[in-house]
C-alpha cells in the first residue's frame, strides 16, 4: 500500500503551527513511517512533485503571494486543512484589517517610533519584486475551499496528531474538548 503524501506551508503566520506539529515529539518518527512529505519546510522541497493527499496550511493571506501559494495547495492537495487561528480567522495579522493600508505603511516605514527614515527622504519600499499587500488579511476559507479546521494558536500537538491519524486512516476524528480548549 502506498503511503499518503502530506504537504505543508506557512502563509502570513509565525510558523508556530509547524512547531506544534514537531511537538508530537518522538511520534514524528512514527509519522515519517506512515506518510511521505512532499512540498514542506520539513524536507525543503520547494515545489510540488506530485499530487498530495493532505495539505496543511498555517497562516492567512495578507500578500498576493500567499493567495498564489494557497491556490496551488488547493489544486495539488486532495484534502486541505487550515491549521491555527491565522489560517482560520486571520489571527494576529488580521489586526490591521480595520486600518487603511496607506496608514499601516506610513507607520511602518515613515512615522513609527523606531523608524530612522529622514524627513526629507521619506523612503517607501517599492521594488517590483516585493509581494503586493492585499486590502486586508483573508482567512484561507475565503480564498479556497478548506476541508477541515484545527483551531488554536497554535493548535495543541495532540490535536494535530489525532487529526492526522484520522485523515491517514480515513477514520472519524476524535477531537475531545480537552485537546482544543483555551480557558
């Protein structure tokens, strides 16, 4: 029997969800026996090499590049899982959603308390190779169809482990309240 293939990526997030996956500790070796990883920072494969069974997405979409990566994941993954609050609701990056982009950029590059941008220069980055900021931060499900959602910031390692096992074994997810409560 062929092993299921998993791909992972981080969009506009902190990489905490990938760290939480690593927090399954020695079970990462068991996971490596159960699956193959394709495009993922875990193996440094930059491009899809084949169709994947499961895609894990962390982070939301705040750049045009994030949208392209997310669309590629949807196209190349049979099951797509939004992992963590940034992927599900935009998370901390979405705090900028109520502020006009110009105001955000002015604060970051011109007027912020730690900015050393001389008054006469007023330099704003404008290189063609820089990704373009979106009008707001979008959760993944507003861009593509998401099949499953794993809440948390980051999700508990047990939650990720249980969900992956259920997906790999094509069984019902056992997600008791204890693995994703935050009180």
